[in-house]
C-alpha cells in the first residue's frame, strides 16, 4: 500500500489543519484575556462614531433614531464655517491652549525640581500645600478671581484664562515632581561637580531626561484647556470675537431648534486637533504617566 505524505509532514512540521487550529486557539485566547479592554474600547468608540456619522446627515434625519446617513452631506462642514467664524474660534482655542501649556511648563518645572531634588526648610509643608491645592475645587476661588479680573478690566479677553497657568498649577507640579523623583541623583551630582549651577543642572540634565513626564504634563494641560467650557463662558461670553471652539458649538443651538448635524460637524472639527496631537504624542504620554504613577 502506497502512503501519501503531505509536504508539511515530509518537512517535519505539523499538518495544516493543526496549525490553523492552534492559530485560532491563540486568537480566542487573546480575545478572552483582553475582553474587558475590548468592551471598554467599543464603549468609548461608539459615541465618537455616532458624532461622526451624525455630522454627515441632513438636519431632519439627525433628529431620528437612524444611525447611518441616508445621504452623505459633506457640505455640512462647509456650512459650519459659513455660519460661524470657526477659524477665529480655532485660533482663540489654539492661543489659549498653547500659551497655557507653555505657562505650566515655565512655572511647574522649576517648582517640581525644587520639591523633588533640593533640600530646604519648609519643603514638606510646601508639598502638602500643593497637594491641598489639588483637592481644592476651582469653584471655591472663582468669585474672588472674577472680581479681581473685573477690577483690572481684563474680562472679555483671554488673559484671565491664560495668566494663572504662568503662576501656579498644582496638578502639573505634582505630576512633574513624581517623575523627577525617578531620575537618579548621581547624574545631578556629576553635573554639580563639573561646575553646573542648579539652573544648569535643571535645564541641561533634568529636563532632557524628563521629556516623557514633561510631555504628559503638557498633554494633560492642552487637552484640559482645549475642552474647557466653563472658563471661556465666564470670561469671554460677552466678547464673541474671543470665543473658543467649545463656546462656538453652542452657537448652533437656537431657542426652539437645534441643528444637530451642524453641531456634530462643529464637534468633529473641535475633536480633530486633540486626536491628531494624541496620536503623535501617545508614546511619550503613556510613558510619562507610567513613570509618574498617575492612573485613571
């Protein structure tokens, strides 16, 4: 009797069916072990997908339970820019977010370095004050701050939104301090022996080694200010030319009718820069958050 031997068996490897079964089992095992993450990913993706699909619908279909556009109306995005000065609002949002991010880097990096790597009297109490400031709700101080900006005549501008970030941001200081603690002290001592001042040690040694932590702090600040609605509403509500994109979305809502398709199109325009930024900076962001121990 002549036995027919497959090519895979002659080579000493397992049969094709066995390899396919093993591969399928590995895929099932991967799905099972990541089931919670997959479910959470779907839960977070569905609202974004709904916003995107609604932005291509007609106004009458956007009010229905239909998920898929009957007709694709790409002109909704053109109409958004015709009905409101979105480029101005985009520039205002970029100005607010970028300057606020620059402010927290200028103010928080030296403060975090002093709390993490220097020894001075009252250091523990200063760190406790930073932690206490993180727990303080912003609504507690909003009334005296608003009164101060009114007396200075700066309401209606972006200054009250940007200036505080150049002075103090408790969360950014805490985040950067935690990352600076992971930097070995030997590098700093070597720089001091070479004659570097504390400022030179900070900007020539600590800052290059702390790029992931700095990127994480910058991302947190940028995303928070980009999505901020309460601050711009409080300080620029009466000055339409200084509105940000978060306030611009509200301009598509009338007293008796909401143009949901245009509102969703404006929302997509608002989300797009933040999504692009996160895609390009996600590695540094995740690494910074991992090393600082900030979760949630």
